[in-house]
């Protein structure tokens, strides 16, 4: 798979920029995020994963203290199981971050918490990332670099504009497909239905979402998909038969994702894949769980209503 440039720019310059510019108002956690159960995506050694020198780490963005993860080599699923899930629906969430980091809180845990509080099981996918510097300061300086005009605190780290290493997106999509298999395999244990699985993602996570919904093997695909401010970039991939229904959302003033998302919607519609597109008047890129005093503030409500139109928010009275 060709090395990509776009997602690196998206996740690092825009998703976090949204958190910096606007106050986040995620739901109040019902329990600390770090106490949530976590399971490995892959049993044993991750297939095809070399013995890389990178070591996973977390940090807070210097400008707004949003938590991010870097250098992930071991994919996991963090569980957000509600006390009651009469719909037996599950949502798998892939945070964005340009395949070089994960905006794990604002595009992962907070979203999962919202669904759990609405009686729907949610799982946050921590997928493999390209390697970044081991030092947090080197990755994202807390002070503007001396002699670099226009450099900003907490801005894009060195190398953010470089193409991603070969196989980065392919590995992330493989993690997403395996996550779907894990949730289906444990459906009975977790009180969900194996054919009521929604896969959603933000920015680079939406690129991953597009990959799993277009997977060659129909059994590898989710039942429903929701790429949020992200889509395939470059040449449009083929849209296979039985592509799951999709909810697409993007802000009209998003300078990076609006055109690709609309292009993806047109391709899905041409293939009769039942897409639904929401283009919000404002919100820029990375609106996530932020409050921006525009219609993009209600994207998750729109997604919930879309899920309701397929019966995914209603009690499940019988299995197919």
C-alpha cells in the first residue's frame, strides 16, 4: 500500500487544534477511564509485526492538556459496557491522529462514554501507529523552537509532514478487522448481537473505518459504518457489493476532509450502498466532542438518530 501523507497532517494539525481552540465538553465519566477493562485485539504475537524499538507512551498536549497516545505496537480494545443494553448494539471507535498518535480521550473514551450512558456497548480501538520520537519534548515541544519562524507550542512535531511508512494504514485496517472479529466472538459474553456492530472513526480513524467497511471479505466488515471527518484519499477504491450502510459527517468549512468525504458519499451512492451524508455549515476539522456553537455540536445526536432509523437504539426482541 502506498505511503500516505494526508492523514499525518490531518490528525496532528487539525484534530488537536480543535481541542485547543474550543472548550471540550465531553460527558462526565461514570468511572475513571484507566479502570476500564482492556483486552488485546490479537491473541498472542501481533501478525506481521516486527520487533520495533518503539515503546508506547502517553502524554498531554502542552497547550490544552488533551491526552494522546503514541508509538502503539500492541492493539487493544477498551470496554465501555452499559449496565443495561436492551438494543444489544455495539460501537467500535477508532480515534484519529494521523496514524502517528491517537486522540484517545476526545475521539475515543469520551465518545464511548456517551454511548455507554445511552445504553449501547462501546469499544475504543487502540491500533498500531507509525514510530515517533521517544521523547515527548522532541515529539511536541512545550516551547517554540528557537530560530523557527511561526513555530507554535504544541504544534505539529518534526516529521509530521513526511509520508507515512509503508504498511502503516494496512496494519491499522487489519487491527480494525480483527477488532470486529473479537467483538463478534464475544458477543454473547458482552450482551450484544453479532449483527448489530457499528464501526466508526475520526479523521485517520475514519480512513481506517473506510478500510474495514470496504474489506474484501464480507464477513470482515461491520454491519454499519460511520466515518467522521475522514474518507479514502487519492484514487477512490472500488465499492464492493454488500457494503454496509454508512453515516458520513463533515463540516463544510473543513479545508482538508470536506471534499474527500463528499466524493466518498457520491461513490457509495453510485454503488447503491445506502450512505447518509451530513455536511455541517461550520465546525472545521476535528470537532469531536467539542462545543463550537454550530450544528456540528450535535453530530453524535444525528448519528444516534440514524442508528435509530435502523432499529439499533431500540430493544432487540429476537435474533435473526
